[in-house]
């Protein structure tokens, strides 16, 4: 008996959409759940070098909870590529300006740093409020413990 290896054809057939409500949930818990779904690790057909993951929608990102003193201590960094082009912002300021970025950066850090990881990341949709334009895909709602 040989080990099953999913092909690109297998991956395209079983794609589903999942909805995660981040209202009052801890950021790390949401990010780990979303990254596992994006990678396809919840499926028996998981193959590390094939994108077998699903699409993930995260709503209410503005009300996600940060534990401890991360609101004031966690720093988000961006670099323009130019000398002296490093910009740093605290989590409190990032939440005020663009709350989706909190969830996006947390999930991106848990995905592979390859072309495959970028393809997985593109299947993540994050919205600050409770509304999203993906109702036609009939996403299944997930509870994060």
C-alpha cells in the first residue's frame, strides 16, 4: 500500500469556504485556526507541497482581543526598502487605522514563507465589521474555542 499524495486536481475539487467571527476572540487562537484551514491540515488529503487548503473569511476583526499588555507593547514594522525607511506602530494605533491588519499579519506569520504560502494567504479575507460580500459561496460558520 502506498501513501496517498494529492494532486492539483484533488485540491481543486474539495475547496470550501469557512467563516470565523472574531468578536471578542483572542487573536492567536483565530490565527492558528485560520492558518490550519488555509494550509489544508484539517483534511485527510493534506499534502505539504500542494495547496489543499480552503478559503477563510474573518469578520469583526476590529473587536479581536489581545491578551496581556500587547495592545501597548506589540509593534508592527514595515520597511520601504530605502535607507531609514523603517516604520513602527503599536497595536493600538494599527487597530485604530486598519484593524484588519492585526489578523492578516498574525495569519501570514503562521503560513510558509514560499510561493505556496503566498497562494494560501490570498485565500484569506478579513473584514473589520460583521458584513462580507462572500455570501454566495455559502461559508460554513466555525466556532473558535
